[in-house]
């Protein structure tokens, strides 16, 4: 399983770098304007790849176990609830 994770991480690293380059080229094409659909789509795909990479890295490093993530209580909406 460890070798499979390491291979997947390497594939993700390459995909992240390729997509990052595509994002930079797209930003340059639009003269630095980030407010366009093409840039948004690439950025969203990049976010998904980075999130998967981080999840797999945690798993590989043994940080991932069932029940590892804890549900957090919502932030209080007023001062009374914060006390």
C-alpha cells in the first residue's frame, strides 16, 4: 500500500506542477486579470489536486486513522454564547 501511495503522490506532484504552469500562462494571457472563467476553472482543479495530495501525504505519514478528524463546534454567533 505504501508503494501505491508513493506512486500516486508522484503522479499528483507532476500534475500539480503542470497545472500550476497552465494557471500561470493563463493569468499572463489575461494580463494578470484573475476574474475570468478559465482562470477560475484551472484554480479549482488545482485546489482539488492539492487537497488530494495533502490527504494522501497524511495517510502515508500515519496521521490518518478512522475517526482522526474531529467535528468542531460551530462558532458562537453572539457574545453570550461565547462565554
